[in-house]
C-alpha cells in the first residue's frame, strides 16, 4: 500500500468520524434483539448507554381455514369477549370479524435478555483510550446506575405477556474524558447468552447527542420571544445528576458547524423544590434553562453543553408552527369514521357505515350514561335498551381514541377550530390538507372543522333533538380493525344536553360561514335553532336540580345563537345562566361550572350588544385564568402549565398536550406579550423539551411515540399515523393503583413509584392512560396551540 493511499484512507476515516453527530447507532455483531443503540455522555465523567432488549414480531391477520379438531372457546355469558381458536390443544389466536373468518394470531418475542445483576456491577466495564493518558491503562467505573423500562408489550399466547425493554446505564469514571480523544468500552465476564459488543467512539461533546440536553422537536419562529432548551438527567437509582452552576452552552449551526450563540445555563428548578400546589417535584433532578431568545437567524441548529453533549437538531424558521399544525391535522383525518382512507401503505376500508354494517337505535341517551354526565354504565345500558330499528344515515364523525365511539363531546374540536379561524382566517385559508373535500370551495381547515358537526347534523331528528353519538356494546374485540366490527352498535337517544351542545356549535359554524358558504350557513342556523327549541322543551331543562353541565351547554348555545341572530330571547337565557354576573370568578371551576367557551365569545361581542358589567367580568375572568396559567408555568421546571393548580398530572392533566388555550385566549383579548411568552414556554414540554426527548405527537420531529393506542394500525402491522397526540406521562404516585402500573412493576427499575412523573412515559400500545388520546382532549388543544403560534403576529 502506498503512502498516498494510506493517507487517503486515514483521511476518509477521520472524515467519517467528524460526520458522526450527537447520536449514532451501533450494529456490530450483537445478538438479535440485544443491541447497544446509543453511547453518549451526560457529563465529562459519566458515560451513558442505551441497550435494547428484544423486539416484537407482531401478530397478523390471516384467513381462517378450518382444520379437523378446531375448537372455538367462547363464554356464552360474555358474548362480546374474544372467540379463541384452539387447535391440537393449543390456543393459536382469536377469530375476528362478523363472519369469524379471520384468524388473529399472537406476537413473537425475538431477542435476548440483559442480565441486571451483571449490568449493575462496575467491574464488568473497562474504558480505555489510545490517546488520553488517563485511560491508557483501562479504568473501571466508580459506580454504575441504571433505569429500565418496557418499550412495548406483546401477547405471545392467551394470557401470556412479554415486554421488550430499554435499559439506560450510566457509568461514572474517576477522570473526565477529554474532547477529541478516542475511547473504547469493553464488557467483561458476560453471560454467554448476552455478549454485548465493545463500543469505540471519539468524544466530541459539541457534535454528539446527549440524553441530558432537551429541546423542542418543532423548533422556533425567528420572532418567538422565548427560545429555550433544558439540561437535566435522572440516573435511575443514581438520582438526579448535579451540574455545576452557570455551565457554558453553545448553539451551533448544523450546516456550517459554526457557533452562532453562547451562554450559561441558569437553574430553572432544583430537584427538591415543589412545582405545583400539590407540593410535588415531578422531575427529581435539577433542571437548567439554556436560553437563546436573541437568536433569530433562520437555520437548523443544535444546543450543546460543555462536556455533556448536544440536543437533537431543531429549526428556526417562519413555518415551523404551521408545519406542526399540518401534522396534527393529519391525525384528525385518520380518525374519521365512515369513509375509506388512503393514507397508509394499504387503503383502509370505510368503517361503521350503515350500508356495510347495521347501526341500531337505542332508547338510552348519552346524557344518562357514564360516558355523558349520568351514572348508567354505558355498555350495559346500550345492550339492554337497544332496538332493532336501523338508522340509515348514521355515519361520519371522529373515532374518539382507541375505541370506535363518537360522542357529542367531540364538538369541542369543531368549536376550537372555528374559534381559531375567527382569529386568523387569512393565515389558515391557505393550509392544504389533501382531503376529499379539498375542491368544494371551502378552505381545507374549515372542512376539517366541520367534519364531526355534519355527523351530528345527520343524527338530528325531525323534532330537532340531537342524538349524542354512536357506541358499541363493548370495547373493540381483540384483533378486529374498525371496518371488521362484529359488536352490536347503537345510536344514542336524543337528549337536551347533546342538543344544546350541537345548537351552540352549529350557530358558531353558521356565523363563520355567513359569507363563505351562505346556503350551508343557513342550514346550520336552521338546525341550531331547532336543536335549541327541542332542548328548551325538555322537562330536565326546567328542573331546579339539573346538572351544572346542562346549564353550561345551555349558556353556550344561548350566546352563540344570540351572536348569530341578535334575538333578545337568547341573550336573556345567557344572562340567566352565566356565572359572570359576579366579579372575580374563574371561567372553569371543577365540579361547578365550565363556561370558558361562552365567556370568550361574549367577551368579543361588540360592546353595544352586551351587558357591560357581564362582559367586563367575562373578560376579566379569562385574563385571571391566563394569569394563573402564567404563574403555574413559572413554577415548573420545564415551564409546562396546567388547567388548575391542583390538577393531577395524567389523563385530563395530560403533559402530552400543551396547556395553553387559557394563555392564548388571554393573549387574543389583551395582546399582552406575557401570555404569548408563557404559551410558547408551556408548549415546549409536549413538543420534545422533556426528559424523554420525545414529542408527544406522532410524526412530529425526530422522536415521537411509536406505539399509540391506534388499533387499526397495530392490527394491520403498520406504522402509527401522524398527528396523534397521546396523553403522555402519568404520575405514578397519584395513579399508583392504575392497573397497568401493577403489570409494569416487575419490569421497571427502579420501582415505578420512584420514577419522576416527567419521565414516566412508557411507549406501550395497551396503556390507555399514557398512549391513548382523544380528539377533543389531546389532539384539538394541540392543533389549536400550533395553529395560534403559527398565525399570530409577533
């Protein structure tokens, strides 16, 4: 080999090493399913490893071909449970579909286990270096810490569950690594079943990814008044890592590799400081802010902390928030019921269309059930009161979540979208979604806003009553996709609560469409008035002890109809049911009233049309709500906010969704910058600036949930659709008795109740409180946030 050739090869190797950035994957000769996915540092002396243990080959649907001796195992007393197929004495799957002609088998677990006792022993690791004098003699870590959690859940047999795992190992060495030196990590005395391969890398903390540096997966608008990343790491049984005060950080241009901004880390919240009115700290590690508000130049960047490493790359660009909105809107299209979709590798047949499967009428209303505001168990009530009357036009709407129900609460999506349109019509008009209605003359954003409203319009009876939705008599059967539903499915009976909610939403739509689509606006107007008249005739609407939710819905319908028609009768109903006759109230008080939507509508009426005192009180209440959200965000380490100071984290208190609507409405009313700043800050956690470095909306950024509870894609073996915002982390202390935590406990280290809530996200398909979602509670507020931040004039 010539000297020139050797130099060329050496230059190529060096160039390859330079191109290795903040994150690299290593795939050397590891046994299948046990791989070192990442090597990085969280400080100059602490090396981190992410080891994946196992993965799943998912169950598939196949045509069922009967064989002699096959047995159907079915409980006659529980007709809506799975029908198991037993063959030669072994259960091989479940039969699905109305004709039971499809077999859905079981998952297969592939891979080998990491031995925890071996992994926790420092003598099993040696770090050496050919060019760092401190490591010419191999060094053993002083301590090893670990955190382990499942990365999915599989069923390998009836009642047999397996858990692929992710292990994060932290090796603390006695001497800090030196930048631009090469290191090799060897594993000693490994069990024969394990055999992790040695790891070799060049330590370049200004180029390499670190788990400890957190930033939004969306990025920032150049004029955003808040641009921030965070520094923190929880080491499992090692607790929160302590960092030096005022640690230097840099923002580096991804294209040129040049430093464009530098600063010093500032403590946001200490690990011992409470973050809310519950006197809890949810991170269990010191969290530092890395602020770079002044950086406005468009580009693609990474934030790097001295000796630690770098964040994921992010963009500063004019359209980052709009791109996030468009991703979110794709999720709503995927949740549509009643039409065929062509968004995935194989087209989805249309589900729950009455021409394909029968939809029957029930005598139970949504209001009466525990899925509305009553106490009847919904599945039992539907099964008992279902009739054989088929409902011909019962199609459309959005699937709620991992289930196939469609309920009147979903009109919150329509109201938020229409409100956003009212605020920013010019900015939203150009959004192109490539949906079936794209050529109907209305902007795509409005078409999506009206999708579920049209569904409930089809459910309106001739007397004006609105039926509250459609529901099956049980959760989906194992292995059945939405278009294969074999469960009896019913339309709820009409009720005044559903009718009021429809009336308010349809009146809002009629107002928005008056000039854009006059004929359609007239239809919404007519059906809104009919629904209101029906609800007003119902005895429950006149009872003194009626549920507060009924008054709230009546109040909302009245203010929207008053704005639309100008008729005083609606104004009188609004004034009779509003809480804003009194000053110093919040728009929403748990268990008492929820009049935020109505307050925002009334606060924006022309002064001549409103009661001056009530309007002033409504506006003041919304600003008071915004001020409280600002204070909550200032107290939390990552600046996420909540609807209420005492709200627990998880489910309705989702960290996966930015709690910003209060802040954005306050900003829309006042134009005060403090609300916009707080909203942008509060949006960071759900966008990826969190300990898991995960955006909680599928398809967003570099890292996002891979196993949301979307049954269709799981059953068909497809990747999750984009735009699904999951609930996110669940407080393992507040919800310690939740059933999935009990299943997880043997597979999580440290114990589940020792995990910080901010990191208690488990990307597991069947974990409703974490990986499920709803169109109105998680997806709609997220889309509203991205849309507002993309459209607002800074």
